[in-house]
């Protein structure tokens, strides 16, 4: 996993409560996971995440829906106590 700072600053807060989707532009040679973490709970693994598919190294954009059923968790990181997406 890699961190994605929404304000390009560690520990900055962004209110996403009015947002339905987000778009990320990236290139990756392997699948990866993206977690959205609140600034008050940056560490720890018990957060929901979404799998981001490999692009074969090409630059692509992907739009992810906050309500989408593909939000999940990894057992090795711990199960979130409640749905926080």
C-alpha cells in the first residue's frame, strides 16, 4: 500500500462526506490496495480498502464509488469495527 495525501500534507483533513466518488490517476505494474484513513487514526490497519488493478505500467485514471461493494478489508490488517466508507 502507499499513502495518498489528499492535501499533499501528512495529517491534513479533508471532508469527503459530500463526495460520492473519487478519481485517482496512477500507473502500477501489480495490483495494489488503497485505504482512506482519517487523520485522527492514521496508523493501524483496521480500515476499509479497495483493490486498485494493475495498469501494466501505463498511466490510467480510475473512478471509485464510495458506496461500491468492492470496498473490503484484509484479515492481516484487521477487520474494521464498522463500515466507515
